[in-house]
C-alpha cells in the first residue's frame, strides 16, 4: 500500500512582534489576563501593507523545497488552507505557485478555518495514496491581523499571522498519514464568522460602518464546543487505531487557547511533556498553527513517532489525523 509521508516541513512568521504589553497600550486589557486565559504572550503581525497571505506561504514553500533539495517545478499539486486569501479570486494557491515558479502544479484553496491544514493534509494525502501524484504541498497560512478588529478586546488578543507547509511524497513503508476523522457542522457558523464581504452581504459603506468585515466570535460558545469536540475526536482516533496513551509521542493540537489543549491532552491521558506548544509566541494563526508546531519541533521528531494532529475551528470544523513521522528530524531541523 502506498502512503503519503511528510518528507519536509517549513514555516514563516512576519518579523514584527505584537506583545501583550503592546496590546495593553491599545485596549483595556492586561498581560496577566491574556496569559492566564489563553497562554499567549506575543504574536507576529505583518505590518507591510503590500504583503499578504501568499507572501508568507511563499517563504515557507521555498524553504520546504530547499530543505528537500527539490525544484518548485517538481510540485504536482499545492493545496492552501486559508480564510485570509489575498483576494476573493483567484485562489491564493494559484498566486503562490506563480510566485515560486511551480509551473507544473495546479491547486486550490480550502476554507475550513482552524481545521484548514487538517482538511488539506487529508485531501492531499489521497492524491499520493492513489498513485496519481508524487509531490503534493499542503500549506496552512493566515494573516489574521487583516481581519481582526483591534478594538474588540476579547477577540483581537488571540490571533496572529503565520504560515507553514509540508511536502507529501509516496512511501511503501508503514509511515505517513495513517488515518483521519474529520467533521463539520454549519450550525456552528452563528458563533464564529465574518458577517460581510461575500455574496450574502457584498462590501458597502454600510458593511464597513457596521464593522462587518472583521472576525465575529462568541468566545465562550466556541470555547465550549472546542473543548468537547477536540478532546473527543482525538480520543476517538486513538481508539479507532488501537493506540494507547503510552504509544503517542506527540499531540500536535491547534493553538487557539492553552486551556483547550490541556483539556484535550487530559482526555487522551497524556502528560504535558508530549504536547507541542508554541501558542505563547505565535497566538492563534488559524490554518498556520499545526504546520508551525511541526516546524518548531522538527528537530525532536524521530522516524516512527506516533503523532495525533487535532483541531477545532470556525464552521464549525474539527478533526484529528494520525501521522507516523517518516524521518529523523534532527538531521534537518532548524
Ligand atoms: O481558533 C478558532 C476557534 N476559537 C477558539 O477556540 C477560541 C475559544 N474561545 C476562547 O479562547 C475564549 O473564550 C476567549 C480567550 C476568546 C475569551 O476568554 P473567556 O475566558 O471566554 O472570556 P469571556 O468572554 O468569558 O470574558 C470574561 C471576562 C468578561 O468580563 P466580566 O463580564 O466577567 O466582567 C470580559 O469582559 O473577561 C473580560 N475580558 C477581558 N478582560 C481583559 C474579555 N476580554 C478581555 C481582555 N482583557 N482582553
């Protein structure tokens, strides 16, 4: 059986940092409130108005190819999970391919909010498993600072900008993307969405005056659903694949709130030493969180490690993927 192995990983965050102390000067908040409620200390924010989501993704994909020693022309397909695409159309995937010279690739964007990378990874892996393609790139990238209202103190403190990308290649070893469980429930849209900008409410003076082009989030409702569903789906993929807590090497969980991640690891019965965490430095980069975690921890990953990737987000969308890591990260890690 052919499986899709992750053979390279890279990430990018903009240089400019927005710390909790910076936010204290902008809104009625404190470093203590943000840290204790979310685990976030700082986030990276792009302050160049001419840069967009594709530019962050381009940096990640270029590095990805360099690390693996391949040319962008070898990429067959590039899937980009994002809710902050450069434009309504064309797709950000198209723009990334043009900027990096991936002349032989086609691709598309996948809008599943915080689960965007998981949806993309499971979709991309199918093109490898069927034998159709040899090199598929899955990107998770979001420039959340462009859709966050920096006067809405409950929402603006959690988000940041960032991108990550993985390369999928075929393997006949028992490694790579082993299984996935994905869900969606459009009824959750009411708690987390953007009110205007699409065909329902096209941009107008009225939508701008009413601040309808920003993230609208009912934090507590989202929190409640996230805690239950992310924990439940992570435990379920373990049961389905007969994986016990001691068999899990790493939980790679979407970084929205440290309290949600803690609830998930406790439901899985695993200790904090097995939980990848970088929320304190990047905040919630939506589709970017999971590949950014893999990028940060690459050096510690070993061939055969069992990873449970897990996310919950706008849609609602949620799911978990079981990955068996395919190489010793110490040889290539940053
Ligand atoms: O990634 C996609 C999915 N998104 C998520 O998973 C996010 C899930 N939700 C959350 O992480 C949390 O709900 C938030 C971090 C967004 C908010 O935390 P919370 O503990 O749910 O806060 P809250 O909205 O219940 O507000 C509690 C109190 C309120 O004051 P009162 O009414 O108790 O006096 C708020 O006004 O905290 C106040 N508050 C703040 N205080 C200082 C809200 N935001 C702030 C702030 N600084 N930034």
